[in-house]
C-alpha cells in the first residue's frame, strides 16, 4: 500500500558535455574497449542525483508504495501533481527504468516529473528488486521459468493499485521504458494490449527475437527479426496501443536496427504504410529522423532515429550516464505521442475500447509469444 508522501525529485536546466554511457551488462569483457569502460563505470553503482527545483518540490507529491501478488512484491514511486479539481482523474504514464537504475534515478535522468507537472498527468515508476536481478534489470527475457510473466503481473498490479487508490484514469494509461525497461514495457503491452493507449520504447528490443544466449547476442546486434504480432489490422486499430520508438543511431549496445524492426513489426500487423518526414533539428540538439506508419488515417507506430545519440535517454539530464542532454527531448516527444493516442482512443466507439476489456481482445486477436534471453540491457 502507498506509504507517506515524500518530496518529488526535481530537475535542473544544467547541461553537461560529458559523454553518455551505456547500461551495464555481465558480458562487458566480450565487448570493445570503449563499451567495456562505459559498462564497468555503470557497474560501480555511482548515483547521479541532480538538484531539485523549488517549483517541482512544492507542486508534486512523490509517493512510495508496494504492489504485491502471489509471485512477490515490487516497490514503486508515484509522481502526482498537487493541483487537482474535485473528482478529477488524470492520465497515467508508467515508466520502467533500465539496468542499474531505480525510480529516483530514472525520474531525474528523464525529467519526466517536470513534464507531468507541466502537462498535468501522473507518472508511476515501478522498481525492480535487486534480489530478482542483481543489476536491477527487468527480467523481460526470462520466460522459460515464468519470471518475466510474474514481473508483468506485478507491474499490472501496481497499475491497478494506483488507479484504485489515486485519481488515475484506467482508460488513459500508457507505458514506456528505457533499455531493459523498454523491452519489459513491450512485453507488458503485448500481453495486455487492451489496457494501454500507447507504448514507448527507448533503446529497447522487441519481444520474440531471442531464444538463447547466442540469439540474444545477435538481437543486440540487430541480426534477429521479431516474430509477427498475432493481431489483425482491425484489432491493431482498436485494441492495441500505438507505438513510439526512439533509438540513437550511435547506440553501440543495442543496435538501432532493433528500433526499426519493432516499428516494422507493429506496421506489418496493422497493414500500415511508412511516411518519412524530412530530418528535424531543434537549436543545437542532435538531428532526428521521424517515420510515421499510418493506417486508415491514424499513426500506428512512429520511429524516431536520433543522430549521434548513444545508449542514453535523449534530451535528459546533463551529468547522468543514463541520459544525453544534447538529444531532442524524448520525454516531451513521448507525452505528445501519448496525448495523440488518447485523442484517437477517445474517438473509437465505446464497444471497442478499453471498456470492452479482455472480451474484445480475445475476440479479435491473441497474445504473441514472448522472448527469452540473458540480461544484456
């Protein structure tokens, strides 16, 4: 249950020229020297918490809680704006951290709480238990013994608990993540597509691409193709979340081909066609190439490839190894995409929206098989 409220992590506008570092992995010794150095620094467990701004400190709550199922429990943190109208229910964005992070570090590196304050929504940060994975990675890969499915259930329990105890709107829930968190977010969304309006994957790998240590290594290199989603175009249009993929073209840990592959996976299932826009660059930030995959006039998937960005959250906090302040603002891009998806869902007749729940989902499609593999990201 939710515990006492504490101060929400805030954000600074400081920027750093420090190079972004990759998430750690136990196979660091097998990687090139530059990547090994980055991963070893991550494994040292340094904390990169930045100063809080007074505005965020006094305008949001940062509430810890614990979600429990028959398979165990997971802690979480919830960011909620203080200024609420009576009976108001807010959209909820679920954010899954990468390896070596926790809720506080992920909130700081992404600046997402500041976006939530500005745009008026809630953010839920489930935390992996280090007893379940010593590196703090979500076990998205570990489906043979059921650990991945158990963590999906725990994340869903946290969502249900927050919607029951706080003014979160269960019909306006989106999920996103970074690296291992992105891969877990994809697993959650493919197992419960009718529960989410949007899925955001930053530097992650699709489900269904790895079935062994060797195939997982190939997946990291972008040499594996995701299995087709077990969904019809009609089902994708009404019962599956829209997908946003953000990936750095200079990512040396998870090949950007993975981002392209998962966007194509969504597009193929929806019979969507690509629409490539001219490259975009804001001020001195890294340029980005945006491709929308559209079907029947709406965006099924959006692929954002960021030039010069490595394995780090684009446009996040300076001075953190988990983010690169010089990239376009991924948090704002994500929320703009979620808002677009919410408007789309609101336009669908009620019989085929979240209100129809699992019955509608079972009627039009089945959940695809999930991936397995070692904890690389």
